[in-house]
């Protein structure tokens, strides 16, 4: 059980840590080219595991399931990446990490609006705390070179949270249950097709030779850790730990995002970040207790 806990915590920590990685890459690599590399590497790495993976297969899926998987690729893949990467051009990675960790509360709110699912007082309290946390980080005053337009950046990251929450909602509507690697390959392959035309347009004014080698490694690192390794760790942990208990480990997401932002990017932790982080962590804890 202890290994499963470490796998779950490690998975979310890897996803959170990749927000500063993306922040470091986007001044050099256009958004859609970064996304294209991320999708391409993810498919190439995960595809070899598909053939012999036990569990649900593509042949088990109905047209409706393919529709929902396409919507997941659109929301949790393309729209999430585009909103997040453009948002990171205007706000700090630290703030983006804290805002993005409110996805579980976003799912609860959208489930109420779209599916009519009701939630209890604890979930309501978690939503209020999450909103307070988002308001708090909007009060931060990062350096101009780190966050030239923080309110716009935070709004775009908030749109990424909505897109990721819709991804979870659409996943619930699928009748078929695909094996994890098959699901990831399908979503990343569809995302690759969606982003390719925009990436081609980005190439017109882009000079690949102007990008340092170490920067080219960042989208590859993002794909290997956030899209591949984190997925494997998360689903291995879920095979042992109940989903309701596993949700508490999403708390490592904002912690790793803040830590890597400070260490890797040199961002400064302000009182507004501290209050926002505390509120979001409390919201995650209370939200998991309500399940």
C-alpha cells in the first residue's frame, strides 16, 4: 500500500512540476509546435504497450464512445494545452500551478451544472475555499518579466481548468472502459491530428535553429513525465488504492509546481501565493473527505 501511495503522489507531483517546464519553453517554442512535440512523443512512447495490455480494447467502443473520446482529446488535450501555454506567457508558473490544482472542484461544479449531480456541504465548502484561493493568487504581484499581464494569464489558466474538468465529465459518459495506455494513445493521437494544422502555420515565422538544444528537450521531458510516466504511476496506484482515497494525492500537484517554480525558474513566493496554496490544499482535503 505504501508503494501505491508513493506512485499516486509521484504522478501528481510530476504533472505539477511540468508547468514550470512549459513556462521555460514557450518563450522559444510556439504553443502549437510545443503541443505537437508533446503529442508525438507521447504516442511514440505509449504505443508499444498497447498491443499486449490487458483490459478494454478499441473494438469494444461504440460510436458514442469515440465521440466522447474525441471530446476528451479536444478539451483535456488541445484546449487545456493551448489555454495553459498561452496563459503561461502572461502569468507566473507558480500561480498557474495553484489555479490548475482546483480541477477537482471544477469537476464537481460542472457535474452539478451539466449532469445534475448534487454535492453535500463539504464539497460546497471545498468549492468556496478553491475560489478564495484563486482570488488570493490574483492579488500577487510577480515581476513584470515573469508575468507581464497576470490577470489575463490567470483567466486563460482558469479556462484550462474548465477544459480539463470537461475532460473528466466526458470520461464519465463513456460506456466502454478502455485500458489506460489505449485511452492515452487514442487521446494523444486525436490531439496530434487536431494540433497539426496549427503547428504547420506556426512554422511560417519560426526558426528552429534559433532554439537552444536544451530547450528542445523540454517538450520531450514534458511528454515523457507528464503524459507517459505520470499516467503509468497513477493507474498503478489506483489498482490498489480506492479512487476516493487517491484524490488526496492531488495535493502534491500545487506543491511541486510551486517548488519547481522557485528552484528552476527563480520565481518568488509571495504572501498571496501562500494563502492561495493553503486554501487550495484545504479544499482538496475537504473535497476528498466528502466522497
